[in-house]
C-alpha cells in the first residue's frame, strides 16, 4: 500500500537511505539536496510503501509564478524520487496516482498539477503516463540537463 505524508523529523533518517543511480541524479536530486530545499512555497513530502519510506518529492505552490506554461491555480511536482532498489516495480506510478487525491485533500485551492520531465528520462515519462498525466506536447527548454516534456493532470 502506498501512502503520502508531509515530511516530518521522524522521516529524516529514512530519507538519507534513499539513493538514485548516478545517471538519474541529473534529473532529480540527492536526499541531502531535497532536505535543504523546503520553504514557504516548496513543501517536502515522503512516499511510503508498506509503512517504509521509499521516496520523496516537493510540491511547489509558486510554480505558476516561475513557469509561464503553468496556468493558475496549479501546483508543480518537483524532485520526484523512488529509491533505486525499488524502481521498476510500479511504486512510482502508483505513488503518482495516490498523489492526485492527496493534493485534492491537502491543496484544495489548486486545480491542476504540472511537472517537467527530461526528454532523456523515458522511465520517468512512462511512470507519469501510467499514472494518468498527459504530455502537453510542449517542451520546456530551460532545464539544466536539456529539454523537458511538460506534463499535467487535473487534481481530482
């Protein structure tokens, strides 16, 4: 069973044990960088699988202020990470599926979820598509690791 929670101090030790393959670090971030990036507009969350912390992500409530392609009222999904040992088992796409009702409950003033995913990261594109996100057909060209697909979903 997949659950999503806001990050709290009890999760920090488990977050430090989540790793990515070296080739994926350019698309997301390390646990240390993730933990250092929370703010009033960037909210840190964890993903649990059978009560174990297996991933993390950020919800950016100022996403539409940063990216012109993002219509208001929307949030942005950033730094979505599933531990390397558990990738390829459907946990990521199931976590994204669980994310949409979680957002509806915890971010009720927002109607859409946006994200960008690197064109060189087909595994992530597939994960988001399996979860029901739509590729807008546009590319974001400002990514540090190259062009990115722009994807979105209605928060249901």
